[in-house]
C-alpha cells in the first residue's frame, strides 16, 4: 500500500464530486437480508436520489431472501427508486461458487453480476463501486456516505474505507485494532491507520475489487485490508462523523472476533509473514467453556470455516 491518506467527508461536496466524476460511472450497492431493513432501505434510497442528483448512475440492492417469494425489502427499494436493480443472491450463479451464504460471498456475487452485465450497465474497470450497509440508523445516514467515499476514489484512490465514531464498536476496539498492532512489519504498518478497520462502508474501482480476495463471512473486511497493504494501491480513510447500526449479541460478537483473527492469521500465512511449526495449524472451529447465568458449566463449539475466493479477475478472464 502506498501511504494511507485521511480525509473528512465534508471535503467532498456534490459540486466537487460531479466535477471529479466526469464520465465515470458510480454504482451504489446495498446489502440486505430478509425484511428487517425494508423501511431503512426505502429511506436511504429516497434520500440519496433526492440529495445526489445525477451523481449515482445505478443503485443495486444485493438481497438475500429468507423465503421463496418477493419480500417487502425489494418492494420498498423499487418504491424509492423504480430504477433500482434488484439482485437476489440466493439465485446468483458464479462459476467458482456454490450456494454458500455470507456477506463476503454475496458481495462477490453482486460484483460478478456487474462484470457480466458491464455493457448493459455501462460499467468499466474505472467505474466506482460503493458498498453500504443497509442497517445504519437513519439519523446518522446521509449523502456524505456516498460523496465522501466515492469522491475519494474519483480523486484517484483505488480504495476508500469509512471511519466514524460509534458508541459500541466492541470488535473494532477490543479485537481488530489490538490485533493489527501485534505483529510489526513494514507492510502491515498502514493497517493501524484505519480508524475503523471493520467498517462495511467502502468504495473502490471495479478493477480494485476484481483484484482482491473476498472471504465468505466475517473475514471479508480484514482480508481486503491486508490485500490492499501488500499491493501498491492508493488507499483513503474517510471520516463520516457519527454512526450506529444494529448491535449483535455476545455469541455473534465472539464468532465475528474469531473470524477476524482467523482471517488475519491466514492472510499473513499466505503472504509468507507467519509460519507455524510442529503440527500447529489455524483452526476453523471456535470452541469455549463458560459458566452461564445459573452458575452451570456450559460449552460451545462452532464450525466457522470460511472460503477464501480467488480474485474475480481470474474467473472473468
């Protein structure tokens, strides 16, 4: 990674972003599951269409259904913008993927669709792809999410990652940031410059996203961060201000923490930074003992195997 540059989203006004955009295409992708974010999606798409004008060429809803039929989230997205492209990840086929679920898996499926329908969408290698989480509390969401991240990429960066203040952020505070400081290596130093390394709000050129590895579930953000470090990419950290979204229960937090640590170690192993000896290996299982609220001894054991996918450019060639 070249030196990571830090920006404030307020630097990227609509006027400035439209000037930077020129003829490049900008795609915004929201990821949703079931119907829990239906009204949030309506509010967010409506706001973006009202406040960003012609800056966004296409909004894409990357949706995973929990049932067999159309869900309210899809309907609300179309109500907000009839031009929204609805992609049902349950049915999206990619040559080297099966039916596995996961945030990273569905992001990759959506990118494959953009590539395979590039002519229809007007997409090219320098098109700007902006991924946004749909469950952000609406009072914190604004057009600055798109203008800040998209503007940084239009300015010349390959990849832009959001940073913000969030009241909880337990995995970021107690896992990711300490973990990123544990191993000293000149290539890894830039990881410490990400103010919120696990943010799901990111932007990059289509060429960038086609060139990095996607991890299936919890490791997607960490995997991309490390790929960016080990290659000569220009990266930006964009301060979006205040932020909050759905909070997870303790067991889910533990699973996330395990997935992030596992991905970090696997990536360092794959890049030749870390070696294990005497039969040691990086586990796919999270196992722990604990005492419950009744004072009874309990155990948990989860298979958290994740697939590390090849860069899409290897599939598209």
